[in-house]
C-alpha cells in the first residue's frame, strides 16, 4: 500500500477492496506457491531439454508462470469479495471500483494471454458476479475518514 494508490482511489470501500485483495494473496500463500511452482517448472524443463539453461527454457518457464499469476489474481479478487462481505459494512465489490477506473483510463492494453493479470473488464465482471451471488453490492460506507486521509497526503 502506498500513498499514490490511496490518492488514486475514490472512496473507502475501494480501499477496503484493494486491501482485501492484497490480504488474500498473503492468506492464500500465493508468493510461496508461485516460487515453488516456478522452481519446479525450471528444473523439469532443464531435465527435459538437457543441462543447458538456454533461452528456450527461460521463455517456456516464464510463459508457464503467466497463467499461475492470473489464477492467483482471480482468486485474490474472489476472496476480497468474501472478506468484505464479512464486514457487513463495505460493499463487497469494492475492488471493482479500482478496475473500473483503470479500464476507463485504458490500463488494459496488454493482451491477457501475455499478462500476469486478468484484464480489468474480466475482473470487474467476476467481482460483481460474486458480489451479486452473496447479495452484498449495495452497501455504502461513509468515506469521511478516507477523504481526510487522502487530503493529508
């Protein structure tokens, strides 16, 4: 979390959504799982292609990891919705606000299959669909504290 992100967000519910997303990465042990996966794929490719760590191994290993990263991002988005639903205070699709803003600003220029993250449009739809399933989209939290925080930065 850094001040630039706080300045970028529009309200406290979006901040709670982004925090929930980041907490989900830690809670679901995505970093540990990513390192285990990356190390295992590199070793397997080295065995299949010989002892040389050449460009083919590096490229194949990197491309294989992109899918894992997108899956982890999607999982973190879903858990963010569940975490906010448990608050009974924030609209549980808070993280979608961040992606709506990013999409409007054209931050989805990279084709999804080459990116470590799903495109914002997919993320918005997935988050809002899960929020609809849980019936927790229409909550509104006061943002006066958030506004004060944002103006102090």
